[in-house]
C-alpha cells in the first residue's frame, strides 16, 4: 500500500523563512507514485497548522493566509495520526513517516526528533541526540576535537559568566585566540547573530549580538580560508558526495551573502584530488562520530596560508532550496532531487525497523 509522508515545515526559529523554501523543494520532489503527501506548517510563533495549499505559497510565506486548520500529532505510539481541528471535532488523518524540514531551533535541534521518537514515528534525518549535538556548536567542537579532527581554536562563554565579568571574557579571547575572531551563538544558523571581530574593541558588541540568540557563545580564531562543503547521505553504508566550494559575496558567508547577495557555489570545488578525498573522509568520520543518520552537510575551511583542512560545522537539516549545496552535490553524482528525497524516506523506514 502507498505510504503517506507528513512534511512538517517552518518552525519557531530565526531560520523560519529559509525552511519554507527548503520545504517547497522537498514537497515538490516527493515521488507521488510512491507516496501520498500531507503538509503541516509550524509558524514562526509556534502554531501548528495543517495546510493543503500549493508549494509556491509555502515558499513565499503566504501559506498562513490560506485555509489552514490547527493540528497536532498524537504522541500515542499505537497509531500515527495527525489530529486536525474541524468544526469543534478532531479529525484523525493517518500517516506513516515524517519529513521534518525545519532549520535551527525547535526543529533541527533534537526537539521534534525527541517527540517523534517518543511517539514511535519513523522520521527522516538524524535522531534526537545527534541533532542536539550537531546543533550546538560548543558540543560539536568538543566531539570533533575528541576525534582528533582539526579545527580553529575556540572558547565557550555562558551569558551569566559574561555579564558578571565582561572584561575577563575579552581578556581571555585576546590572550588565547588570534584576531580576527568569529563570535557565534552556540545554537544558531544561517549566520544569524555571528560577527567577525578585528580586535578587542569590537568584542562587546559581538557578544551582545550573539547572546541575543543563545545563552552560550563560541568564539573562534578566524581562518583565512576557502569554504568547502560535503554532503553525506545515510543508509546501510553512508556515502559522501563530492566537495563544493562557497564563494561568498560579502566579507564572510553571512545571512545576506547566503540568501540575498549573489554568492556562488562551485561544484566540484577546484581544490585538487588530495583535499577532496581528505574532506570526504572527514565528513564520513564526523557523520559517524556524531551518530548522524539520514543526512548531514559537513562544512570545512581550507586555510589559504597553511593549506590545512579545518572542520567548521555540521548541519543535520541542510538547506534544500533549489539553489542549495546539499541537493546540488548529489545532483552532480547523477542523483535527481526525487531520487535523493526517496532515498531519505526509505532510510527513515529502515532505521525504524532496526530499532
Ligand atoms: N573560524 C572561522 N574562520 C573563518 N570564517 C568563519 C569562522 N567561523 C565562521 N566563519 C564564517 O561565518 C560563516 C557562518 O558561520 P557558521 O559557523 O557556519 O554558522 P552558521 O551555522 O550560522 O552557518 C561561515 O560560513 C564563514 O563564512
Ligand atoms: Mg554555516
């Protein structure tokens, strides 16, 4: 019998609008010969709404103004139902698997994954613990270090510690790292709350900016580098794509250069065979070390001064817009969007059978 995929998109996150564009791509690429599709959006204030509108309205954000109904997922593991409010009643709509297309907080960070696990619902992508670890750059950095993966030097600061003694935090950065530094919220994405700081005088504003997003901040030595990314597709044996390069339109790959200005992707990256193989192997190593399943995009720097590869971060629900690196890297290997999405959904079912 044909299975039903429930795509949950959006989310209460600074990356809400990016997630809408990713969702449109995912929904459009689910093969309707194999699956029926239901769509439920989560607004940026956290309302769960069942909707049936075309994907163009999801992508541009106008889906909330269409005929949506309040909805929720039953946490009861003995049957997977969407409970939709209709004329004072609750309508039960069954489904088989969830594809969460939510970036950042409340979606990519283990929260929805924990809920779906409790409800016994198969879902696409990394599990709860892996999602939470990969979302938090301080924990990701620790696990990478424990596995001997090269990274920029970093320090972690808690908001309370900073508020008590900001001068000491600035002093530690100046003594233990090298300028320029990058100041980032531990939990974030799409470069929201991230600043590049040339010297100690810019640190206070950068800390404020990052603490507005999260109570924990990571400060890293800035690497003068090329930025490259590798996609991993899980399954019985996870496979790494080739490597793509980001050529940022701005000073660094900030929100504007990701989604507004004209940053370029170069696939495959013109970095030579040795770097390519090193990065693919590292991507698989980190995917395994962080217990990833299904999918992840692993991001690296190649130092322009030393030629060394540095791990930057990992994204467990990578961008899936039509111009995103993750689908493009697999397209280069001959895999269409439909094949990629189909493979991710099959992996979700297989994993739930293994549990
Ligand atoms: N240590 C670093 N050295 C050089 N550039 C960095 C460093 N950390 C971050 N950046 C720049 O900032 C961008 C966003 O940082 P990143 O850690 O990837 O956060 P996000 O999760 O928001 O994408 C990177 O793509 C890169 O351009
Ligand atoms: Mg990034």
